[in-house]
C-alpha cells in the first residue's frame, strides 16, 4: 500500500510539473506573437493586454506622426537628388566694371610696392619674375598707362630699363618734393600736377609741355600767382623747363624732347648697382656658390636703402640669378 501511494504521489507531482512547463510555453508563445500589438508584462509578471481595438489599429494603420516623419524624410531625399535651380540674375541693370578688378600685371605691381619698397618704384623687368608671360605684361602695362592707372618712366642711365609707379604714388611723391620749394618752382610744380593725366607717354615735346602747363595754370591762377615772381604765363619757356629739371620731374632727351622722370631717381640707381654687387658677393661666399632663397632674404644689405626682396626681384627679372626648386625650398645660384 505504501509503495503504491508513493508511486501515485510521484506521478501526480510529475504531471503537475509538466503542466506548469506547458503553461509557460503557451504564455511565452502568446507574448511573442502579440508583443508588437502592445502586450506586455503586468504587475507580478502576468501578461497584460491592451484595450480592445488597439491591436487592429496598431497592426494595420501607421500613426499620424510616423507618417509625417516619413513624408518629410522622402521630401528631403528628393531635394538632394533633384538638380540645383538655374542661376537667375534678379537685377538685370547690374553693371560690372572690369576696371575695378586688377589684372595680373597691376596685382604684381601692387605687391612689389610693399613695405620693403619705400620709394614705391617698380622696375618693369621685376614684374616678369611674377608674371611669366612677358608679352602679356608689356600689353597690360601699355593699357594701364593709357588708363592713368600707372606711370611709366624711361631710365636713360640703365639702357633698356623702364620704371613703373602707381599714378597715385607718383602724385604723392611730387607733392612731397614741392614742400619747402621756392614759390616760383612750387607754382610750376603744382601746374605740372594738373596736367599729368593728359601726359601719358614716357616723353614729351618741350613746346607741348610748356603750353599745357601754361593752360592749366590759367585755371588756378589765383592759387599760383605770386606778387614777386608773377604768373606762369609771364615766365619764359626756358625758365619753366629749368624749374621742372631742377625739381627732378623731367630729364632732357634731346634739344626738343624731354623724358618724364622720378624725383631722386639717381639715388635709386646707385642703390640698385650697389645691391647687385653685394648679393653676388653673398652668394659667392656660400658653399657651392648657392643659397636657399629663404636664407638669402634674411640677409641685410649695407649699401642700399631698399629691402633685399626688391633687389632679388630685380636680378631675377634680368636673369642675373638662377632659381631652382628643391625639396628644401628654392635654391638661388648665380
């Protein structure tokens, strides 16, 4: 009896355990099938179902917020894939002045009259070291001269050499030398300033120059006349030309012609000649007679008031220095 009873108890326990196991499997299957519909575990680990009707809406219809986000994302994607809108000029009356945009030659001149160039003078062959097309440089220099952007000067002491100044820098230079001059010379100099825009070439006939100065002086007679010296119109041609030569504004080319000149240009030519000799001496003293450009630019010249960069460009433009690209930088040779 005891054996049978014990056996029945064990069987009943086994059946109860099996039932619990099957129940847990059914609950797990129900949870897995309805988790997306909003079912979850409630208090005490029991499965809780959502309110009636929620399952059908959640499984068959997307929410309004989800639809809005999806539409917005699709719209952004279409915007990225669509071609950009065509360029449209709203103001058809827009007037572009190409004169306000500097050409390569003018930009090079503006760079060369930097801080290391106190006299604001550029030698035309220095531009060749920045703009490689020499024909383009010559053509643009001529165009800029005719538009009164720059002044071009012939330097007789350096055969075949021309100097360039920005027109505004040239006027400032002339104004500077007129300070402290005598009244007669000052009158002639100020009248000369009035006609610089009309004198665009590198030289001028003496009669044309004198007549133009006298005509400009008549328009500003009240400012130029002096009780002791009289008006410019009463001066002789030779006296007017003598004042211009003494001011350094013109140089005699022939009996009837004059070059326009840069005041105190003689000191500049002396600086150029001395600097060329000094730079040659610096390079010759280096090993293999060559030096990196960045090291050469650190040198201080003793016999020139201009910066060494000015003279390096000068020698580069007339091929007195050879420049070679290396892994360490630009190498300079004679």
